[in-house]
C-alpha cells in the first residue's frame, strides 16, 4: 500500500519536476522553440512518465506475487518431505 503511494505519486511528482526543468531553464535551445513545441514535449514526457510508473508498479506487484508463490512452494516441499520421511520410517519400523 505504501509502495503504491510512493511509486504512483512521489515518483510521478519528482519526474514531473525533472521533466519541467528544461522548459524553465532550457537556455538557448528552449528559447528557439515555440510555446506549442514546449507544451508538446512536456505532454509527451508526462505520458511516458505515467506509463513507466504504471509499468514499474505492476512489476513490483508481480515481484510480490512471485515471492508469495515461492513461500507456498517451500511449504509444499517441506510437507512432502515430512510425509515421505514419515512413510519411510513407518515402513522400516513395521516391515524391516
């Protein structure tokens, strides 16, 4: 939940500030561009930033799900090894 907030809002706000820096402090290169060109670059960068933040959030969720699946797999393996050792000890106790 906290990771969602950080990824979605904090990194988005930080990215928007970084994206806006060339518009305000671009120097000669930005002075040559029209207002429409600067707005277009800001909107394009904003869309790229939003899609990358969304992809990173989905990647974090998938990592959590894989870690959860690994925990379940470890539990199943432990229970199967316990059942196998119990069966073998039972077998050797009564039939050997």
